[in-house]
C-alpha cells in the first residue's frame, strides 16, 4: 500500500468515526428528549425504548364473561401477546385480579390508535352466501360494502359459518401480481388445517358450481367477499383489498392469533411512565460512555498503537450499533443493553486475538508487514467460529423466543455483525494504512514474550471438584429456602405476579420524584426494594407494583401514603396482578436455549470434526448457567425480566470464549504424529498459556463495562449487573479451567479413538 493511499484510508475512517459519532449523539439526544417529554409526544423521535426505560401505552380490559376459566384467561393473554408483538417485541400482558387483563406496549403514546386494533375481538368467520333455507346470509349495501342479514349466532347455528379463525393454520402478508397489469397488490395468504381444508374445498366446489361467493367476516365487518370461480382444494386462499403491505401484515398477525375466547371491553387506557424510572436510561448511558473510555484507555496502555487501532474500531462499533438499532426501529430495553455489552466484549476479543497473533508472528522472525497480514489470516478462524456460534444462538432465539428474548436476539445479532466487520475490515485497513504512512517499526506493534507453559491439566480434578461444590451449594440453598417456606429463588413480580397499588396524590409527580420520595417509603413499609413505579400521563395518579402483599401490608402502605403524602384514602386501589412473563414466554425461552445449544453443538462438531470439542464446550456453557443460578439462589438476587437476558448473555459469552481456546488447540494439534496422554496434555497446556492473556484482557474489559453499570445504575440495574458479572467471571473460568480439561478427559476415555482403552 502506498503512503498516499494510507493517508486517504486513515482520513476516511476517522471521518466515518466523527460522522457516526455526531449522528449517534443526535439520536441519543432525541431519545433523551423524547423520554423526558413522553407525556407530550405522540411518537419518539429517537430510539424506541421499552417499558422499563420510557413507558408507553397501558390498556386494561374487563372480561365480560362470568367466571372465566384459568385456561381461557391464559389463552387470551397469549393471543394478546402475539397481537402486542406487532407493535413491539418488548411488551407486557398480564391478568389483574379475577376479571381484568392489562396490556402495556412501549414506544406508542396514542392509546386510541392501539385500541382500534388491539382492543377488537378479532373473530374471523368464513360465511357461505346462502343459508340452509336458501336466503342470502349477507347482501351489498348502497355504499358498496356488505352487511349481514342475520346475526352471527344464527349463522353459526344453521351451519352457514363453515370455518372460523381457529381453523387457520398460517397467515402471512405477501404481494400478489396482477397478470393483466403486472401491478402487485398486498394480500394476506391463508393456509387451513387439514380438516378445515377439506371443508373449505367442499364449500368452494359447491359455491363455484352456482356462482356464489364466500364472505370473509372479521371484527364485525366483511374484509372480502370474493365470488368463487373454481374449487379450492389445497387448503390455501388469499384475502385481497388491503391498502398497503403494513395493513396486510397486521391483518395476518390478527388472523394468525385466531379468535379470542373471552369477550373483552376496554376499562381504561393511559400513557404510563418508565417502569425502572427516569434515571435508568441516563445512568446506563453514562456508565456505557465511561466504560467505553476506560476500555479504550486500557487497550491503548496495554497494546500501544494496536490498542489505538482497536479503540477506533470500538468507537465505530458503538456508533454503528446505535445507528442500526435506530434505523431498524428495534425497541431497546435493559436486556437489549446486555446484547450491546456482549457485542463490545466480542469486539474487544476479536481485536485482542488479532493483536496477539501479530505479536506472535513478529516474535517468530517475520517482518512487520507480513506479521500484520498473517496475524489477520490466523485470527480469522477463531473470530469467525466464535461469532458464528453465538450468531446461531441469536437466530434460534429470534426464531423461537418471544418478548424480551426476541428483542435481545435482534440486538445481539446486530452487535455480532458489526463487531466482526469492525475487527476484520476496519482495523485491518487502519493497520495497513498506519504501516504505509510510516509506522513500520516493530516497537509500534510489540513482540510476544515467551511464557513458561502452565500445567492446567495437572490440576483438573481440583477445578472439577470446585465447580461441583459451587453448583451443589446453589441447589442446597434452593432446597433449604424451599424447606423454610420461602421460594427456592427470589422471584420478582414479573415471574410470579404481585400487588399493584394506585392512588391519586393530588400532584403531578415526575418519575424521578416518585423514585426519590415515594418508592423508598413504600420499601421501608414492606421491607422490599424490588418495586416498580410509574406515573400516568395527564393525571396525578401514581401506580406502584411490588411483591404480593398481605392485607395488613396493603393497609400499612395505604396508611403511610395518607400520612406522609396526604393522599385521599378513597382514591387508593390495590389489586393482585399476574406475572408479566407468561408461562408461554418462559416455555419459549427454555425451548429456544435448548435448541440453540443443539445447533451450536452441531456447528462446533462440524467445524472441529470432533464431537468431544462440541460436547465439552456445551458442558462448560451449562456450568456457567448453573453457577449464575447459584448466585441468584444464595445472594437472593431478584429473578425478574432481566434473568432471562443475563442467562442468554452468558450463553453467548461463554461459548465464544471457549471456541477461541479450542481453535488454538486445533491449530497446535496439526501435524501431530502420535497422540498420547502426555502430548495431549502438553498441547492443551500450551494452548491455554498462549491464550491466557487474551482471556484475561477480554474479561477485564467486559467486566469493566458491567461494573460501571453496577456502580452508577439504579437498584434495578444493579440487580441486572451483579449476576452478569458473576457470569462473566464464571465464563472466563470455565473456558480456561473446565472446557479444555473436559476435552482432555473425553479424548482419553470417550470415542472409538480414545487413548485409554478399557480392559476387556
């Protein structure tokens, strides 16, 4: 590369950094402004924030049906969740008392607009044109629309309704081309279940023979009344007449959910404030900025010029991620921030791997330019395998997860793609450009020092026993807490529900004022700090959600509000609320993690050509999850919405860390003529020693980010940061002391080519 070209590349990269930085600062400024002015804004101009960071629309429905069954309520909650997901992946749907359901959707501040769609019953019926008596079931009005001639109950009773929403197998939006004009119009494609497809086939055969239509009736009006020209026997049809693709997509979502079993009526709707309080976003952003600066300084001090290159890459990574989250309109919540933090850790890791490789090549006697090129070449497999493995997990989480899990997956995927791009493309061009403009001396890049190989394998049983004792301590603790009448884990209201208390304070409190004045007083009365408080736009009402309270505790809180804040006792309402993380969401999260582990197992098996690599990596991952579970059990950290995000973050971090070490083991085994227990131990110890500095530096930089969240964050963020730090430490420990040792033991005792044969 010529010097002039190097100058241009450096200038372009720095210009991109400055431009992205300015663009990102504008986005964050708009986000902060929109959060502060939520009550007065119909739509956020910055990044969409979740309920935990900015609030949104809250709608409470009254269940009209008398004595609804638990199953009907659960089914209705699940279907409302699917509808809410058409607005945002970060929603909350939960039962309130015995006859209410509340839906909370972030980033939307027009309750009426949501009610028009979300609040409708959504019943879908396919109605034949003529009834059993030969009369028309519906007819065209003067305005060109169709209307029923009989009530829907009569049509169902006489068999005129041939199918309903529950018979639909799938529904999706698509474009349908007009053969005559070539124009494309948005439609909804429907596929029926097997039995329903047969019924629909018979009905369309009869209708086609007599030139009749079959009306599609949705939400108390006809959305399509097509004349049947030929029998449809394959169970597929389309609904035409949508104004645009977005309308088709929303209709497909509602149809896919099916008919809601219970009759709902709107009870109240409002715009609510942030669940975690106004300080949550500010403190998180402050912690992220300070943490990023400290990480950059650490990299520069430790790696010199290479650290500067890595820091530029980190700057571009951070600004790009923020920009993409904004452009793709991804709703950012606390779990989403975890995805960004994990991405920063992986971006640092990729740079550290490259720097270490360059230093090793220089130490082997190669020129600086050759070392730079070879360093990137040799680092490629570890970076790609580590990131692809984590990306597979994110794809599965997006595919099978719901709510918070899906939001986390979106953010994580963006973070992974950007971190790989900045490490392999931006830093490579910048390194070569700096070399071209004159940074050609070895002193700028450093030389890997020859380190004495540490015998990790020798102490493997000590590590195994330590891990087993730690994990068993968690299970013993959970059993002990259960035996004493407490829950095994300290579940928060997101998991088990709790009590909601609302009151008119006669004053328009801000969320910050509620945090600083009301929440501490309530915490003192109930002896619990796990409290969510929110304000209601346009009123003096404050809502407080906490653990399930006894009648005495509710009365104590009410008396305190009257005495200390002058609340009118008649305005105080308390009621039980269900969990915001539904059983369906928990089931989906567990299923997603299990399937992700299976896919990662197969990928590692495929890439390393040995299932023992894959098996030991997955066992180390499970080890880290169980260690985090121990921390939750013994420290009594609140298990809430962020619990799932913490577990998912460590799954991604742990597997990436392990892959890097396994990649070095694979490389050091190439050309090995004979494998013996001694030579395998030597390879494992050498590989672990070579990657030890990288493991420590990556962990330190990632933990610094989380530690600052813990120090600067509000109490709810600390409950998120603490287990995350435990998981990061555990992930580093398992990669160094567990995964490689497990691989060594499996090589000795498992598989056809095991080294230690059993006595026959």
